[in-house]
C-alpha cells in the first residue's frame, strides 16, 4: 500500500473515531465546565472542609463548575485577591472586609457560613484569669493581621486598653506554654487543640482542659462574624446563576461533612494538610459546631450577630461608621436553601450534636 493511501486510511479512522466520540458524548466534560477560583484565608484544613468535600464529591461538577481552591497564607488577603479579579469567590471575616470596604473594596457577603465565633483567649488555670478584667497588668497575645479585632474590642468594652500589654504572638501556643504570654489567642478548633496535644512534662500525660481557662468572645459580647463567602459587587449582576450554583454545591459540601464526619476528615487529609488525623477530627467537630445548627438555614446572616459585628467594629474604631450600600445579600442563599429543602435536604441541622474526639500527642 502506498504511503498516501496509508495516510488517507489513518485520517479516515481518526475522523470516524472522533464522530463516534462526539455522538456518544465523549468530548471532555472539563471543556463544558465553568472555571471558578475560591480563595481561602488559610491553608488546607477542616476549617474549609465543606469546599474540599464539594470538589471531592463532584458537587461543583454537578453544577457545571470546575472549582480550583486557592490556599491562603499570612501575606494573602482574600478580599484583595477577590477585588483584583484573582478569584470569583473568597472566604474572609466580616470585620476585616468592613475595613476593606471603607478603603474602596466593593465586595458582598453572599453566604454567612460560620454562625458563631470560635475565638478564645487562653490562660493557665493557676493564673486565675476568667475575665478581661483579669488581663490588667498581663501580657495578652494576638496574631495581628486583623485576627486581633475581637480582643481589642474587649479591651475597649472593659475600659482596659492602657492597662494591658499587647504582645505579638506566633501562630502557635508556644508563648503560652513557655509562660511568655499570660493570655494567648486561640481558635477553639485549632490552637486550643494544640495545647491538649502537648505532653505535660511533669505528668508525662497530655495536658487537660482543666489545666487552662479561657475567655470566649461569644460569652463577653465582642464576638464578630467570621468565615463568609464573598463576591465582587460588579461581578454579581451578570453572574447570579453561577453564584447560586457555587453556593448550592458548597452547602451540600458542608452538609456532607456534618453527616459523613469520618469521610470528610479523610478528604481534608488527602488535600495536603500538614495537620494530623486527630487534630483534623477535633477541628471538623468544632467547625461543625460553629455552623450547626443554622436556625435560618446555612449561609443566612443572623441580623443580631451582624449588628453586633458592625457596632463593635465602630465602637472599637475599626471602621468610622455603619457600612453603606449592599454589604450582604441573603436572596441567593435563600433560593438555594429553598431548592435543597424541597429535595428533602436538612439545611438547618437542628439535631446536630458534637462528637467526642480523642486527641493524641502532636494531633496525629
């Protein structure tokens, strides 16, 4: 057979295969998906489990979305990444964004996933610190980068701003363990667990909750809303359908993590987290407790919590006044919740109860 005839036959076979593949829907599904980027505010961990689960379980793909999750870091400001067009959605705390909006960053909260604040100020039990008033004359640590807002608000509320030494704190609990800090900032889902994963050299056993006390910002009234889903105000009008799809898949992810605890932890571990299994179990347990129950449905802003966040931000000087324009929307999330509820999905989680998680040394 001549070279030209061989080439002609080869082209014919390739064309035939292409036609069959097209007829059978064999063209790549990725070509049909809308690419989306989600900017996190920290590294891969159970704090963001619902989004990782939505990728792993194909919930985003079900909605026609190809979602890439961008991890955060100390130097990454999610709302700035979002505002500059580096992502379609971002996760950030409400007070941080309120401050950014005063600087001209026009982004909108479309889903308030965290319903309660997990921030604590932890001390040694033998220091007898149970209230901000007990911080007077003490060293109180914080991470900065806007993570200190609830603590500063407490200093203002209790009138002790000039009576407390604020000290920079690394993103760990070593300052407290070494007694260089009297009250250390901690998330109940993360740094507080780090304490309980540490061996007490005097006993040879892990530290216990009884070894520490903490001030909860929820308890003293300076708690502020944290992880929310944000989108650009100028992007939303032409992309509400995409926002709706993203929220539907994300909510399904969080619901999956509520109802499939062990599988969700495994998904987080598979996404490159540097934290161990028991630590991620503790973290997801506490994160679920921050989200569930969501009395009005996951993602809906509680007006009382919102008002407290805004007023506390004003009273503490973080912002000059109440935000103007549309800062949050509930209509997109509500439509998603209505659709999910019609399908028999529990979007409130009223029956949620925390698990008992046993931590091991180092959180492994």
